[in-house]
């Protein structure tokens, strides 16, 4: 396993991050694996050298953090691991159970620490921006957690580049902890982040850790067409039909299949290898409910694409409307 620095910090993370939304409770989503069924994925990841794990408080309504914490204690060395979780989406429909107010951030952090079974969260991320809370309040609350030793670093997720730049400026102006990572929607089918967000991250020394790197499974090469709901995940998720619905998206899938066939590797591995070649990308966040998918992702870190292959993969892309910043309440993209 290769490692890279997380943003401009000295922290080393594996080039693959295991996304833990897939582990928790099937009552939350039918494709989610229960605790005992999740164990082999954590064991395999750690044995392969993966040290970066990402979850969120609202995945399985807290159960994902509990499962993640249990298996990382069982199989990992805490000092080597980088554990990331997120805050924003409401845990219930009651007051103050979501958002990015100082009150909710402090409460949510304490709850995440308890569920994960750790004293400090390595990377605490805002899952989205809160339009109802002043940015200054949010950043001050996150900074306080860093100063208290409850959080080591802070990260952000999908937003407009101007919003992210403003957040970085507010932190710098007020001497507050600064975002070191951006968990954004970025893959071969959706490259709108290349217009502003990716250059901004590269310039500011911020690592991108993309969610949905395989476009909700579309780039795995197993679907027959756009909107194919032949898997339990696609049937119940539905977000793939919202994010990837224009004809040129399928042209990209076919290009990935073509490069993969010539290499005699899996299409998913080509899609991940492309992401890993992009400036500012530290570690795509991989969701896996089959061990073979995790193995494929790990092996993808050893694939170096040639310039002509990259050109072939990128050629079919057509511009998209901006998607993934403000999902419907029923969906959680990453």
C-alpha cells in the first residue's frame, strides 16, 4: 500500500479510504451489512495496509460509527489509523439534532467519540454547509474541538468553490483551525469539480477525498444501461438516477470498459487509477459490500495509466449541471 500526506499536514493516509456507510444496520438501508458481516472488510483492509476509514454520525443513525469503532479496535493499531467521521445531517426530526450550530457540533462530537470508542477523532468533517448557521460560528466551534483535543483535523464536504475559499479565509483571518480536506463528488462521469474546486484544493494544499468514485457503481462496468437498478444498492438508493442521467455518461462507461479490456483488469480499477492520478486527490472513498470489490480497489493503487489511456478515458465527457451539493433529505451521497 502506498501512502500520501493529508493536505498540508504531516499525517500519512493510504491511497484508498474505506467508506463505512456500508456497515451498520440493514434497517437503515437494505444493502448495509450488519456488524458481524462487516468484520471481514475491516480485517482485509487493515491487512492490506489501509489506514484511512471514513464514516458519519447519521450513517445507520450512529450504528456505522459503533461498528467501525469496534472492528478498528479489534484489528487495527489505533496510533496508525486515521479515523474520519462527519456531522450535519439530522439524526432525528427533533430540534437541534442536525446542522452546524455550536450546540449541535459539540453534542454530535461527544456522541461520535462515544460511539467510535476513541478519545480523539482524527478528521472531523462537515457533511454539508448549514445555510442557517453563520460560517464563523461553525468554524469557531470546530476550532474549539481541536483546541480541546477532541478533534485533530477538520475537513469539509461538497460545496461551491467560492464557499470553500471563504471558509479558508475566515479561518486564516481569525486564527482558527483550517480545513485540510475536501470530500467532494468527483469521478470520471462527473468532473465539474475540475473547473474550480480541484485547482483551489491544489493551490491551497487541501486534499480531495472523493465520494462516489465509481459513480454509484456505474463505473464498475456491471450495468447494462443508465438507470439499471439490477443491484440491491441501486434499487434502493436511487441517487444514481439523479446524478448520472445524460447519454454521454454511458459513453464514459464504455471508454472505461475499453481501457480495462486492453489492460485485462476490472473497469472499476481503471476508474480508480484515473482518480489516483489526479492532482490533489489523496484517497478515493471506497464502499464495498463484497470482498472482491475491496481487493480490486486495493490493487488499483498499483496501476499507472499512460497518457493515451487518460486521454481516451476523458474524451467522451460532456459538461453536467452541478450535482451533489444539496441532496434531497432522503438521500445521503457520501
